[in-house]
C-alpha cells in the first residue's frame, strides 16, 4: 500500500533529520536495506503473524485450544522473522547496532573502574 502525499512528506522529513543528526547511523541504515527475497520473507512472516493474531483474538472466548494455536502461529512467525534478520546480519558480516552499543557500553564501564 503506497503512502499518501502527506505521509511521504513526513517520512522524507524524518529521513532528512536523521541524516542531519546522525549521518553515521543513517549510512548504516541505508546499507542494511534488505534484498528482494529478504523483504518477501519478512512480509510473509508478518502476514502469518497477523493471521495468528486474528485467529487468537477471534477465538479466545470460544476455544482456548484454537486461541493457543493462533498464539503458536504468532510465535513461530516471530521466530522466522528473527531468524531472517540473523541470517541477513551474518551475510553482511555485521553484528548489528545493538551489539556495537553494548560493546561501547562495556568499554565505558571498564574505563570507569
């Protein structure tokens, strides 16, 4: 679903501000753009996750077993998404922004001792 004109302007403004405030982060985000097959897998996993949510929320008053199945579908698709992100990071050779944050935090902590 394409963005309307107002939403696109807001997105462009956020992107411009990101480049102004933290150009290194903006470059990392630009490099992390997923390939077509990765995007397809993430979209399928997101749709399956939403399907599981619909099953869970629409049936929890009628049948706990069906609601539990919906929850398991959600957990499975979230795991699929996490695995896809992990495989993508390994292929890039990057450990991700969170780990670099943790490395900086640990370095600062050790310097304080």
